[in-house]
RNA sequence: CGGGGCAUGGCGCAGUCUGGUAGCGCACCUGGUUUGGGACCAGGGGGUCGCAAGUUCGAAUCUUGCUGCCCCGACCA
């Protein structure tokens, strides 16, 4: 993409309304603009990141056997009355009335809707297990939205819903999502720690929050240091998942609300105690027959008897992750995107547009890299060098390729690693080879 | 929802206390000089001062009401 053809409104100064670093950087890097409290428009650069995250989430869901659907943002109130949550949900739920005075709501979540779809279409245990997910915008009328897209009222979420014939198979569905989540966050360039979470009225051990560590995190977390270097499991969903998950669930890891200092002290030696702040980016939850009972979601079992299905739900805050990743990946000059979610992998700076040699070499590099399937943002603007460098650092593309009039004469390209600042001057072939791969730390 | 704060050009702000017809920096446009980490000179465009009533000869400024946004707290992916 040539920058002169793009829409990238960067800001030199920090907008007054943004407090935390990810919010400031997202506004300054031209990724989002606020429309109303907790409601954002996604500009081209931000949308690219959102889509990349979405794609990785989708791939891993599919790999784990979940099937994608798409449910609407607006839902009829009746099914919420059926589950009993229309009254329970309170003012967080945005209620809307249409022209015929029918009660609608902007979905804060989709258990009711998916349960309705499932019960109307599935009659037999033979069609189980089943896990349906979608990636859709939600709305929760938060009392106090803040932190930019990390705590917005409108947010993009992946939510999956599993349906099983009994508790044992529901547990397996849960474990699959557990593995998928570990893999998803690892691929996004994040270290997300599964932490025991509140299971609500159901009880048991089947609820985990996935937390990424960041100083600006909303909750305090306590865990065993070894958890930090556990590699994500392979996507072998026919393996013994108990064993796959055990390394993650056996170590102490809790948020402040579940934290018990005595147990922490007893289970984790002093040199392994990690106390930090974290951002919740995913939550998986087993809820059994909570919705299937009141909503008559039943299938016939092998024994001919009807049973209400056992369910679980599994959320990932896709739009929140954009902010979360920035919280975890930035420095004083701007964002430092992980390779997998970077809006472009390479920022190409032509230091002197109009100079025949720099133009020619820049164009050649731009085309060569683009033809390799790489996403290149080519800064061909007639701006001063300083502004170009600053903008490029701000938007945080992993690689920067700088071509100036002096180097162009010799056919040289200066390649900078955004993360560690390493610069090297390379000839065309070497530059192309280097830029095609993720930079090393 | 309780407490605090803000609202003046695209962004950041001054002016409000003490009423006199709106200003600064950045950005933008034109011309020139510049050109490897946010240049300089000259000229220029752009503002119903959040909205509505009121007080006054006169309101960005004072009064009342409303709206929006931000921060702290209780709640959430």
C-alpha cells in the first residue's frame, strides 16, 4: 500500500481523553476514532489488525472442531424472557423497541440465541458433540467505559457454545477450547495465562480466565513462574487432553478475587512467586444445563430418553485484544507489533521521493516484496525524513526498510528491526530475504 | 449510579475570576529556501466559543437548565 493512497491520520500529540498507553497509541497511530463513550470507528490500520486477530482466532477454532455461524446483533426479547435473563441482566443490556413496539435488545452475549437454534434443529445425541461459534459485535452498556477499546461498550467477541450429551463429554469440549485458547494467544504473540475463575452457581473446576500480563491490567494476578514458559500445545485434539492441560492447571494461578495467600505461599516457593497485573482476554466456562433446562433444549439419548444438553461457552475479546497486545507490545516511540498481527509487516520509507534513484529502488523493493505476498506500507509521501521515521516507529511495523539518495546510488537498503532497533545495510537480495521473515528479538 | 473535572478552528491549549466583539502552538493551503530523526521565511484559509433560555447597551466570560466527554469508585470480554 502506498501511503499517498492510504488513509492514515496520525497525531503528533496525545489526545486529551486518552489515559492509558494503548488508547493513546491507537488514536495517535490512526487506528480508531471514538464515536461515543466506549464506541469506536475502526480506521484502516486498526481494522487490519482486528482482521488479523480474527483470522487467527478463526483458524484455531476451526482446528479444534468448532463450526462458524453468524448470529445477529439484535435479538428478540422473548428468548431472554424464556431463560429468565431478560430481567436479570439489568441496565447493561441495551433494550430497543422497533416500529411495531416489539422488544428487541442489542446482544450482550448469545447463549439464548444459539440454544434456540440448536434446540430447533437437533433432536438426537448422534449429532453431538457440537460446538458452534461466531465472531460478532456485542454491546454491554457499561456503567463506565474506559481504556479505549479494552473496555468499550461495543466490542467484537468470538463466542463459542458447546453442546454435549453428558458432563464427561462436555468436559472434553471444554478441554479442547482450553487448548485452542493456549494456541490462539501464543500465535498472537502473547503469553496468556489460564487462571482459575469463578464458576458461578455450577461450581467445579471448569472455568478459566486467560490473562495477559501488563502493568495497566485491571486485575491483580498471582501465579507460579514456571507457567510463563510453558509452550503452547500441539493441535492434536485426539490426544489425552487431561495430560495436555495438566501442566497449565496444576500450577497456582489466580486472579485477586480467587487468590488465597496461604495456599499461594504453601504451593509456590518464594523464588517462583509471580505477582503482577493482567488483562483478561478470554474466558471459558462450563454451565451444564443452565440454559438447556429452562429453554427445553433436549435431545434423545442412546437409551431413548430425552436429556437437556450440557453446555459451555467460550469467549475471546477480539477488539479488546488489539488494545491488550499494544499494552504488552510498545515502547516510548510507539507500538511494536508482533509479526502475526502487524497491520503490515514492512514499512518502506523512501527518503527522497522525486529522486530518480531512490524512487526506482523503492518501487522495485515495494513490488518485489508485495509479489512475495508480504504486506508493505510504502511511505512515498513528500515529507521530511524525521516525520516519516516518527510515524513509522509510531505505527510499529516489525521491519522498516529505508532507502535514501546516498544508499540508492550503491543499491543499498537500510533495514531496521523495530523491536530492538538493530539496523543493517544490505544489498537488494539480502534485504528481500531478511524482510520476508519475522525479525528476531 | 455516587464523587471530581472538562467542553474555545482538525489536535493540544490560553482567554472566563475582574463582561467590551477571540488568540497561541501544531496541522492545513500558496510561494521561496531547505532536506537521514517531527526545518525556516513570507503570505493565507478555517471558530454558531457544547446546546437553550436569562441578566446586560454589550456575554466565550455572569445566572439557570440541559447535553456530551474524561477521571476516581462499585461492575464487566
